C-alpha cells in the first residue's frame, strides 16, 4: 500500500469527484458542471496517472468509458465494446499523439508514416448502437459503460433520420447481420422550442442539447421521444462484411448507400497540417450550424493500420478527439490581490495558476467585490472553474471544495488602502478608500510612469491604463509587467493583435536607463534633468547599478548633506529624495520592480564625442523625432541636454511654435539653430 502524500490525496479526491460527475452525466443525464470543466478535471487526473502511476489501480477513472446502466431499461451487451476517444486540446498534443501511434506501429513492424486521416465533426449528443437483421432494425441501445448499454429500441424508432429498413442504393450488399454506430442529437432550434414549452408549463429548462437528447432517448413513453424530433448521424460499421472496406472514408460512403444519414462536412485529409486547418475552420463555423459540436474526431483513414494500432485503455490508439478551445477550465487560486481603481474603489482579483480558457491563457480573474467571494465560498488555494463563455472577461463561476487540502486560507478585505494607507470604507457591496483623491492621484502616477520621459510604453495610453484599472488588472506600476496576453485579449474591443502589441511593447521596455527609471518613480520635485543629475551622482562615484533594488541600496545610504552636494539639487529636492528612499513601501516597490524583471541598463555614451562639453536646450515641436529622442542622441555623442537656458547653453534648437526659451536665447546671444541644422550636426 502506497503511503499517500499531498499528491496522493489530491488524486484520491479527483477520482471521487470525477466518478460523481461521470455518473451524473452518463447515467442520469443531469450534469452539474460543463463538459469542458469535466474534461479539465479528467485531464489533470490523466497527467497524475502518467507521473504518479503508483497511486492508480487498473481500470479506475481515466480508463472508464461511460456510466452505469439504469435499472428501468433492459440491459444490452454489446458484441464488441463501444469505445470512446482520448482528447487533445493543442497542436502539440496532436503531434505527440501521432508520434505515439507511429512508434507503436513501428514496434509491430509497420514502418509507415501516417499521412491519411479522416476528420469528423464531433457531435455533442449521445452515442448509440443500431442492430439490423436482414436489413431490418431490431434493436437500438446506448453506449452505457461501453460493454453493457440500455435497450432504447422503441425510442430509436421515433427518430426519422434512422432507417428502420435498409435499401441497397450502391454496389455494396447489405449484410444479413449488421451493427452500426452513430450519434443521436437535437438541434439548437428544437432546444429553444422545447425550453419554451418547459417554461410555459413551469418546468425547468434543459441546460443544453446534449442533456435534452440523452434524456429524450431514455423516456419510458416513446411518444415523448417522438415529440422531441431527434436527429442522428451514423459513422461506423461494427461488424465484419463480406467485402473489404479499405478506409474509414469508404465506410461513410457505404453507410450512405444503405440509407443512413452521414455528416456532409466530414472529410479525408492528407496531413496533420490539414487536420489543424479543418479543426480551426470549424471552430469558427460552429455557430453557423444548427447542432452543437465541441471539436473534431481524427481517425487513421487506413482501416488495416487502424486495426493494427489496437486499443489503449478506453480508446482506439489511432483515433483521437481534437477538442475546440474550452470555454471553461479548472485551475487553482494562488492568491487574491486587491487593486485600486480610478475612483478609489478596491477590487479583489484572483491570481490564478495560468490556464487556457476560450483559446487564451489567463492568469487573473476579477472577483468584483467581497460579496462575490462570500457567495462563491472562495478561499485562497481553492480549485475553481473559470468560465469565458461568449468570449467575455474570464470569471470564476464555481469552487470545488471537494478538492480542498485543509491548507486553504480565508480572504478578508484590507482595513487600509494599499495605495495611500487611507481608511477603507464599506458601502453597499463596494469597498473604497476614504481619501477622495486616492484613485485620481494613483491614476496620474501610472500615466506618468508610462510617459515618454519615463518607461515610454507606447501602447499604454491613458484610456488603456484607465481600462486596466477598472478591470482590476493593474493596481501599481509593477503589475504592468505581470500582465499576460490573455488578460488583455479577453477585454472587449481589444483582441489578439492589440494584446500582442501591448505585450511586445511592455517586454521591450523592461530594460531602462537610470535617469528614466528615477524620473518614472514620480518623486516630488524630480524632473528629467534632476533625475539625470542624481544618476550622475551614482555613476560618478563608481556605483554599480543593475536592478531597482540596487538603486534603493545606494540612495537609502545618502545623507541630506551628500544629496545637497549634487549639482542642481537644492534643500527641497534633497529632502524629497531623502524621505522617499526611507519609506518602507517604496523599498517594497523597488523590490517588486526587480522581481518582475526590470533591469537598469547603461546609457550608451561616446566619451569625448563630437558634442562633448556642449549643452543643448530644445523648444517648440520637432517634426522628425520626439524631444526625448533628440536629447538621447545628444547624450550619445557626449553632450548634455537641459530644460533651462543659461550662459552655459551651447545651442537652442527651435522647432515649430517655440516658447519663451527662444526669446531668452536671443537676448543672451546664445546660438539658435533649426531642427534641420540640428539633424545636420547629428550626421
């Protein structure tokens, strides 16, 4: 007996939870969670089975096919097991699947590359088996547990798309004994029709087409089944024939020639790349057809190779269900962080173990307010179901307390604002900072942080910052560098391309020169030139600065006297810098900057360059480059830039609509040059 640790305990809880939901789904047609959420739990268990086989017994959970058989229907033993499919959710998983199949076939002496696949739309319905004798339907049954199903013959006979008598329309003779397998489903339109009737009669509406189809074929009164107007596609022949069937595609042609309805969209393809394209096309088109699909089934088209590949666990080795991006998934809440919005409202945001939902990877989900946390019964450390139905912002819709370990922690809203330490006031469902200016001031600080003279993150304009604050994605500057593409992409009016552009811009700005970094901090009285003077203090003293934490170490040791000895630093500025670098909150802020990967890079300067000893002042609007860019070009050539005109000024560069600096330069006899002349000096 293996002694269970935390991993073993979670596996045991997963097994029990999956068994519970499997029974609700397959046996009672009354699921409490979505297929996507169930798949996420089952996939986690599969991964545990792979990495920790010592905790598993043969035949448990991941190896099961369906549910138990209800007593109200006669039991039917299938002549051959009705298998199900293993799932894949990405191109990587599909390539791994194909590699496993090819390796297995190679071990059997079949050294062939598989490049012939048959792709079928995966109908979200109920699998059935049909038995014919001499071309006449004599029995219909459910999958059940894969070996024993339920006799639903009378209900099956009410489905108009299932022929009760077969007719030979092609060259293939109808076998005397024939077993065909397929899927029973109901259309979206009929779901709406039936749910209107349910609501009219004061009854609970059906959650989805799959539940309705499964419930309909299990009615004891076949007239009820008939009223539901079920549909069906057939896709497999499960008995031997007197003639060879070389491909799975040919099976579909044969079924059609006997009068069965096959899905017209199914298709043979010649490569895995074509499989990917087929799947992607139907993920986009799925809303345009009148029945639910949740992916495609990919099958080795060559029947000989398919049979040679055999069965692994509950599924044929040479077939797989390639699912669409799930709209729901399970993950763990690793923390809850309180974000402060533009108006000072405090919003709790769940920090998630990154998970793919609806085609994007997300790491955060807003919890809206403390009441929502209480309604969910959420604790830090809980396993949760995250939904992104309808491509909206991800949200936690359910907690799975069955998977708790006992180490989960309750969350409480803070008593003091994490931005300015103000008292937190609770009014209605909202918590907000008592300082009326908190949110607005905080917002302005973030605007400053991403501005041209600071981090210069071009994709983060004021409207975007406002949106991120409102959605609880950021609360302070370091949060910007912890954003994930999926967090942005899920916001309305953003999308994949804009998310990619923002993430690219943020990533490129993680390295910053020291003057810009000091300016970005928004320290009182510290402008661009003062920030440069402070930087010169570090580098002039031989300081080695690589991270924001290094910046703290250096400045927190400086006295008021030493700060006032820096050129252009007066008593007020010195006091502001001295106080800022002794605040514990600021120390933690700089540590967080280091933790998210911000690095201080050396500014490129040419010692003794052509502008060595020259001081430039810029006024007006430059048409060919930004002012900060112009200053950096001056510094790269050994010169310096200043905001004020003095006798030390070498050149005043005048752009369009120059200000008072131009008049002062003329009165002082300082040389004034145009933008064109400045560019000529650069070259």
